C-alpha cells in the first residue's frame, strides 16, 4: 500500500514524558520518509512556534504540520490554514473557569503562555513547563486567540466535571482532554480529525493513503478519521480502542521504527 502522508502526535507518542527533544532515530525516520517522497510531520496540540525545538531545530521535520490541535496547518513550511476562537465564547469559558476552584485558563501569544484565569501553582501541577514560562494577564488579550487551554490543579475527576460543564454550556466550543487535567479549547466541530481531512484534501491525498499516530483522547478524532490509525503502547484506553493498529512504546522509538518501514515501502502492521 502506498502511503503519501504520515502525521504523528508529539507528547507521549514520539516525545517521552519529561523529554524536550525527540530521539535522533525519530528525526532520521522523518528524513527517510521525506526522501521517499512522503509528506510527514507532527499533529500536535502545541503551537507551531514551539514545534521545531522538539526536533532539535530541524525545520524539515515540521515543514508539514498540524499545530494547535489542528487549528493551524503548514505545508512546505508555509501556514496554509488557521482557525481562531470566538472571543465571546472564550470569555464565557474564562468566567466558568474563574468560579471553579483550582481551575485556570491559558491563552497563547506565540511562544508566551498568558495566564488569564487561575494560579501559577495550579498550572504547575497540570503542565509544569508552561508554568515556568507563563505571564499573568488580566482578562483575555485583544488579538485573535488560536490556542487556549483549560486546566485544573487537582484531580482528573475534577477536570472531567469541568470539561463536561464547558461543553454543555459553551456550545460554540469543544473542550477535550489532552492530559488528565489539561484540556484543549477549539471551535465546535473542529479538531485534529477535521484538520487531517482538510490537509489530505489540500495535498490531493486519499484518506486511505494516510497513517496517523497518537496516544491521548485529543487524538481520538484523528484516529477515527483515517483507516490506518495507530496507537502507541501506553495510550489511553479510548485512543487504543479507536486505533486500527498498535505499536510499541514511545520510549522505544516505536513510531520511528514504523515510519522507517513505511519509508522503505514495507507494510509494518
């Protein structure tokens, strides 16, 4: 089977927890795919400005990319699509978060996380690296927001209750759970799955010619969007159930090994 597009989540899929750079084998596997004429890149909840550093600054590895949970698409290093969040709906999210104990809301100005609700201490529990870099802000910014995240500094159950409330009361937006206590905010109906379909059409690639890799609940729409979806070992039960194929652990470069095989024209499943 000829594969023309490979997309992979970053955190927990090709980047082990606690690491800041993917393995040299992963970078080499991406280049092997590129040399074989395959579009390959990340499909991440991270903003695009953050992504090249995960590949040691090798921009070829993310010249094709879905960033910010599919809110942005890049082809050959050029941004070709961007969604933004409706300000009134995002303000309603901020209000609900503000009245929820230990909850918070981040929005991003490129590389800078702006803490517009909640505390740095709770953010440090949910996403430590952003807590190190965040700037405390009063209210939402006046520029269009592409990336926003809701978090709680307590339990996964508390996060689930908050996400359920937000999805019920703010009907213009979808809130998913990228991590147990850390969630993405997107326009209703837009997600990694919608973005994969958009990108495949843009590239003239059939969905049966796409392979995607993921591990978390925010990967579910992407795993459900294409026939050849792959979960790594350690994926959430929901992500594992949604994937057609299964490989080894992120820590063992399982995705890199699979991409190597695909680049060589083999079918590794």
